[in-house]
């Protein structure tokens, strides 16, 4: 038996803009129709580390599913005598 795989995660484009040396007035002109999200360097680093942890976790889950699937197929083959 082949287990169905989950739908892939869609890749949605995110546009990042860095404003590090603009004056407040210049910054406000640039972001008049945009939400402003600010991260200090440490939080930006944490965001990257969290994404890496999520990727690792998903890869580990995929390996577990493959291992269980292999065990299931082997057990099914033994039962059916193939």
C-alpha cells in the first residue's frame, strides 16, 4: 500500500526591504501604504533559526513516514506471501 503524500507547501513571495539609514521622514514616505515590521538583529537571527528547525523537523517526519511505510509494505508482503 502506498500512502498518499500531503500537498506541497506553496511558496509565497515575500518582499523584504531594509531601511537602516533613512531619516524618520524619508522612511514614512517610503512606507505610506505598507505595514512596517521591525526586527532587531537578534530576533531576525531567531527567525532564521526557527525556520531551520522547522525544516529539520519536517525532514525527520518524512524519514519516519518512509520508514513506517517500508515496514508496512514488508509486513504486507510477508502476509500475502510475495
